[in-house]
């Protein structure tokens, strides 16, 4: 599992009986845990809809709202002990993969001339961790002849605010330009190939009109090369070959 997402949770309505007496919903512990998170209305629940345990799980595990486009691959239900008359007391979990074939993206850009270039890579890593799809940098000449560099970030529209926050936090910029664009990409999915019983490499499979194109994940290739004691380029070729054979076999 790569990430956990959630829609805004409903907290419920009314009162709940606790060890310290009758408390309003959401209970104080739940309210503290939900601080800073987006919540929905009370919903049809009379009583507590989000418990402190549930709020803790969201706080620790969830990355927020799901991506704007995704493809369902599975689902499951789990029932609670209460049996209300007007709604099912059940938790639903959906398993999905991101559908990146098309969609709106936000573009963030800024020019920086007072930051040491050695901190550009940590900045890129922070932006990717915050949800950026792609980060590019290139040198620019700024006012008064100063040398600087431009940072341009492609990010899902719904994650633009948190990526902008990361851009402010991890760089010296004082302003970010932002606009929305349409993005069209090839349909894709991911397979995993095993180069040894303990070494696996994820491979991206791009679907073209005339066939497929595969691309091993760079970080996995480096980790596999270290584990196997082989050159990364050799590991990448082996992963690519095995992925092509695996995809061909699944289409038979």
C-alpha cells in the first residue's frame, strides 16, 4: 500500500457517555485529534461517529483527501457492534490506483537568487514528499545581474496548497506564481519483478497505441544494485526485460 486517504469524516451529533460523564460530540479528545483536519457535517448519526481511536488513525495514517482521479480495484466493509435503525454502522475501505491518464494540474513556479544550490536537491525531495508530480529547476538571470534558479512544480490541483507550503518552508522564496493547466498522459500501471527472492523492483508500464513501454523505478534500481552488487544499468535492463515478459504473459 502506497498511501491512505480519507474523505472528511463526520463527527456525529448530540452527546456521548464517557468515564467522566456526559460529553458533547465530538468528545474533547476527538476534537483535539481532529484539529487542522477537514471534517464534514454531523451526518445521520445520533451520538459519536468519529471516536478518538478513529481520529488517531486518520491523523497518523491518512494523507488527506484522495487524488482527483482514481481507479477502483477492490473494496471491503467492517461492521461495528452498534445496530442503529436508520443507517448501517459500518466502515468502508476502497482499494484504488491513481488514474493519471488526464486531468487538471496546478503549476507552481518561483525564482530564487539567495539560496545555496546545494539545497536544491533537499527542496526537490520535500516537494515530492508533499505531493508534487514533477519538479524542474534551471538557471536564470535575475534583476541587477544576479544569478539564480527557477523552480517549477507540477502538482495535482487538490494538493497545490500543501506543496506551496513546502516550497515556502524549504526555500528562501517570498512568493510563488500559480496557474492551472490540463495534463494528458499515457495510461499506466505498475508491476513488480523479483530479481532474487529478496530483491524486487517496481516497474512502470506505459500503454501506447503501438504497444507498451516499461520503465523501472530509479530508487528501486539503486537499492537492488546495492543488494545484488551489480551495476545499476545492468539491474535496470534486467528489470525491464522481466517486466516486458511479465506483461506479455498476462495478456496471453
